[in-house]
C-alpha cells in the first residue's frame, strides 16, 4: 500500500439512493443480497457481519451510468461473475 496526500480539488458526486451488494461466499453456493435504504456503510457492515458466520464477505456499490451497471468493490475479494467489477 502506498500513502500520499490527497488532492483538495476533487469533484464530488453524491448518490442519492445508493445500492450496496453484499456477497457471502464459501464452499458451495454463496449468497448475494442488494441492500437499499441503508443509512450508511456502517449500517451495511453491521448487517453483513451479523450474517457472515465464517463466510467470505464482499461489499460492493452498484453504480449505473450511460454504459450500464458496474460494481465498485469496497471490501473483500471480488466474487462477481458476469458483471463489470471495478475496485474503488
């Protein structure tokens, strides 16, 4: 990991209604859940960790633009198949 000062002149975009995707995987079939109306990422983490039970946890943010739907991975390994996955 490299660490450097952040630029102060970024432009910010706000997502009014973010959709988080939680994947819980392990041996066998995994689970994928879409979380809507979450208060914040801490709310998503609390929900996901309460259901993790030793499984691999991944959290992504669903992003839609003129090119379609992408997954921006926030935490954990990418488990997505058949979708565009970008690391945040």
